[in-house]
C-alpha cells in the first residue's frame, strides 16, 4: 500500500513540475513578446517623430530656391531648338513655383505629374504638374488663342496616338504653337511643320529625360 502511495505521490510531483515548467516557459515567451512589442513601438515612435519633424521642416521651407524654377537663359541651336543653359532644380514642392520661362521646361515641381499618355486637356493645367511630366520624358504641346482650330485639332490627333505626350492651352506663351521637353523648347509654324515630328522623335523619352521610363499614367487629370 505504501509503495502505491509513494508512486502516486511521485507521479503527482512529476505532473506538478511539468506544469511549473510549462508555466515558466509561457512566462518567458510572454516576456519576450512584451519586450519585442515594446521595442517595435518605441522604434515606431522614434521613426514617426523623425518623419514628422522632417515633414514639418519640408512643409515650412520658404527658401527662394524652392519657389523658383531655376536660373539661366535659352540658347537657340541651328535646328531652332532652344536649350536652357542654366540649372533646372528638381525638388518636389507644394508651393507655387515661379518659372523664368512660359511654358516652363523644368525646375522644382509638384510631387504629382499630369497624365501624359497622349492626354489632351481642353483647359489650362498647372505648370508645376506639367513640369513633373517633362521630368518623366514627356513632350508638352501648347497653344494659345492665335493658333488656328485646324492646327489645334491636328495636334490633338497626333498627341492622342503618342505615348509620353500631353497638350494644353497656355495663353501667355509668346507664340501660337510651342513644344516643350525637359530643358528644351521650340516654336513651330503649324501642325504640319516637319519640326513637330523632329521634336517628338528626339525628345519623347529623349536623352534629356531626367527620369526615363517613369510613369505617365496614374497621375493628375482634369
């Protein structure tokens, strides 16, 4: 009888010890999980604080370099294409940028580009969004009220079938029809001017493109 009691007691002690071991193991796991979670939360707070400080710093920046599209002047080549000789900065800004040329051919610009996958806009678009499209390698066709309806319709048809192009009216430009790419610009006499095709051929995703292959869709559209 005594032997049976001893065996039962030993088994009970063994089970209790197993339960204690299991409890200690659970406690260790819980401590590890708690420490890990705390570390992640602290790290997230630190990163979030840094991002917040940076975003506040970026948002509050009012330096002249952010509000300007660049400095310099155009140099006209033998082919009639004007090349901007100065520096064209490429910062993403949300404030209004004052460009030294119209239409602009580069400089600080809005973080969102205008869709430029053969997109034709019937109203004026924001210069800051259009410049972002130029950064992606688009050619921007612009016209004012002096351009003929026939030329506008012919240019619209050409743009609509040409990826990495966009078109919109710019009333303040100096000539009726103008073509712009990043750092490049020229005037053409009409939609049938052979320089239209030449400009498209050279500057749609051309060597001047700061970000070749970047998207011309999923941006801003009227």
